């Protein structure tokens, strides 16, 4: 994965990928949702999409991905953990 953001989450993801390659027919026995709730993974994902064209275009609300703070990612991670996260509506074209 990304050496710039090293941490336990990325090691766990690498382990999951490797296990899936070695045992392609076995069910995934890792707690994937727990990995998805980690703020480090959310930061990694944010850094991968923030500079894509269109991500700075406001949708229904005036909010964009520009300048999302670490605190915001931590709040999103918490709301994912307690299952209170709600997607905001998107604009249809």
C-alpha cells in the first residue's frame, strides 16, 4: 500500500490482499468494516481523490472536498463505527 501513511491499517490491508491471493476460494475472515472505520484509511482515500477533476465542484450543498480537516475524517470514522453515518444527497445531471 502507501508507505507515506504507514500504520496498522495498511499492514492489515496488505495482509488481507496477500491472503486473498494465496487462498482465493476461502471466505474473507477479517473484520473489514473495522478497517474501513479507521481515520488513517479515510485520509488515504481522501488524498487519492481530492485532486481529481470535479471533486471541487459543489453539489446540492456548497461543500467540496477542498481542505477537509483531519478532525472531519475522525468524525466520519466515529459515525461509521457507531453506524450513524449518513451520505449527503448528490446532484443528478
